[in-house]
C-alpha cells in the first residue's frame, strides 16, 4: 500500500529542536513494517522516559520537556506515531486503526528493548500509550498522565467530566457538542493545518514554531493519519475503540507502580480525567498529583519546562 515519507529538508533548522533522527521498524498485522521516527536524547544508560504526543502534534511539541529531562541526566525517547512527524505516512485513512497505532508503538518499544520506562502521555498519547502498557506492564516503572483520557463511553463517567463523553445505560449517549463539532470538522475540511489549532489553543506562537508543527505535512496527501485519528474517537459503547479503552482501564486497575496526574487548569476537554485516573489506578495512591496553571490543552507547548521538572522529580522520587 502507498507509503509517503516527508522530505528531510522540511525538518532543517527547526527552532529548539536540534535532535538527529532515529528510526525503528514498527509492525502490525496486514501491513509491511513501517519506519517510525523517534528522538533519542540523553545518556544511553540513564533511566528512560518515553514521551508520547497526540493529535495534531508530533515529537516537536516536547522539545522544552526534552531539554529539562536531558539536563536532569535522563534518557528521552520521543516517538512520532505512524502518520505524524518524521514517521512513515499511509495514504488511505482506513489503514489507520486504534489497534494498529497500539501495535506500532508496542512493537517499536520491544524492538528498542526499552525497560523500566517512565511513560509520559498527553492527548492520544494516553489511549495509545496506556494500551501498549497494558500489553506489557513489566516494562514500565511509572506513568505521568497529562491532559489525556481513555475512550470507554462508560456510563459511570456521568457527572465526572467537564466534557461529558459517556453512555447513559439505556442505549443513549451524552457528548459535549464541541467534541462532535471537532469530529465533523476533521472529516469535512478539505485541508488540515495543525498550526491553526496550536495557535488558537496555545498561541500566539511565532511563525517559525507554527511552521515546525506543519512541517510533516507538505500537502494533503500526507494528512490521512491526521484526519483519521479523530474519526477513531469512540462515540458509543459498541465502538471497538471503546472496548479497547475498557480493557486498558481494567489493566490499569492492577497497575501498582507510581502513576501521577499533572493536568493543566485550562483544558476543559480532559478536565475530570485526572481524578478518574487517581481514583482508579492503585499506583496513583499517595502521589503528589498536581495542576499546572496557565496552560491549555497543549501543556508541553505552553508549560514544557514546568512539565519537564515534574517528570524529572517523579523519576527521582520513585527511583
């Protein structure tokens, strides 16, 4: 099936992103191995922190977090999901599924043989990364969750989230209208430009930073994964993605290693999930859960250095 690779010159001299590219083969059933890009920074024998981005960003969004973690003596691995950043891009949107995103990440982590991972997840990094953790929890030393959710459509979420996203128990669902507007926009818009969302939520950003967010997508042929990820948001309990989310939540109910929430105070789309995770995951008990002030959804763009310090302190505190 057709695979695109963004030309390397799109990534030359990006502001605050001096990292050489690294690649690993990522695998899933029914598709030839694809090339997944990742940042690898810091001492190779240091404790490993894996940073997972969401939609519509890529590893560039963590540049300020990476700098703090490397200064703290940690090794940082920051992958680009397939379809994003410098990773390969399939051109048929339906080739992207929730399960395949999990497969690709899980296989990359296994090929790199990463152990004792501190996992940091934001946005779609949570559903993908936490589901990869659920397959192989012994590789993970702990989790820092920020501005992320798990798609379950569970009726028990009623009243717990600022943006409702749950079934009611009688064959109906309740969703925040803005979420449905977002899903519709991503399916109908003729062109998708990530920098528009970054600037609207985390801006104003400089022109060179906005260009960096758009760098992976020279034209609309490259945006199939960008578009499809929003279509993968489960809107009913019957969605296969909701089943994956429930399975991952069940696995997290047995996760006893440290689990910290560090959500921002300006992200209504995920507000409430910090408390859900803190109440659900055994490893969250006794952790100094925190709220980062003055940031919206893209916390690593607006408060990257602060998030980096929170993660570095988490690693130091938990060994």
